[in-house]
């Protein structure tokens, strides 16, 4: 059973998401919160698998709540998926750098929404290729300075190659095809890279790949 916490200051939005998730036999909404502070408290109390959290909320906003969840070792198994009414803008990068496992726009179709919850619960939370392309474009127009000391020197050549392909938005199967290895080996390379780089998930791996200079927008 996938345990989900809904955090949004709009009751109607929470009700809509709950109605969708309650239709699924393998998903349970364990609690709801109307602001980030309440959401953080409920996360610590309920230990959900997934926290679906809005960005703009009173008391504590979604990005700060995400940052506090990601920084708490007791919540290491909690995956945060950020929700917003906005498209790809400054909030996406902020949310990913704060530790979000994924990013969803609220006008997502129901089937894709439920699928995203399941993907995040597996710990394979990837950014959709369309989101990754927009993230790349963001780096093209507003490049950030390269961050030193990210631990890239600890990666093997194959792990670095796998991380670079993750940053291009490729799935494990696509990475396996590109590297001429099995999907299981591809996943192993990615998981080892995440461990060495202290990345919570693939979303953070994408950010690290760009900020470290391993991948540049023009190399994709």
C-alpha cells in the first residue's frame, strides 16, 4: 500500500486529489494538511511514502517544507512530489534543489497523476523528458556557476556516463540501449552514483549533473 500525504491550502484541490487516489486499491491517503508547517508535522507523525505538496502556501511554503523533509534523516524514505499551478519556471529548479523527487503541474490528466505517484513510490522518480528539456533550456538561458566538490571524482567512467544520460531525461531501458548493457546494470550504475553523490533520487542527480559541469546544455 502506497501511503500518501496531501499538503495544499485549497480544500477543493485536496478533495480532488483524494478522490482520484481513493479509487486506487494500492494507494491510501493517510492525512491532509493546509500549510507547510502542518504538512511537516504530519510527515513526521505518519511517515508517508509520498508527500504531495503545493508550492505557495501560508506559514511555511512548499519548497521550504520540502527542504526540511529532505534534511531530516528520519524521513529518508519519504519522497516529496511538488505540485503547482505554474508551468516550468523558477519554482522547478528551487524545488528540485530542495530535495523534491518530482514536479507536477496541477492540470495533469488523472491517469498520469496516479502513475506519477506510483513511480515516485518506487523510488524511481524521474523527471519526464519534457520537464528535463525545459530544465535544460533554463540552464541555457540562465546558466548557474559550476559547483566544486560534488564527488564526481568518485564515480567510475560508466557511472559518469549513466549520470549524463539520466540528465538527458533517458529511462533505464534507454540508458541500457545507449550503453549496450542490461537495464539492471544501468540501474545499478545509477544507484551507485546516487549513493556516492548523496543524491536522494534521480531528480537531484539531474541537478547535480548540471551544477557540477558533468553535463552542459549544449552537450545534450
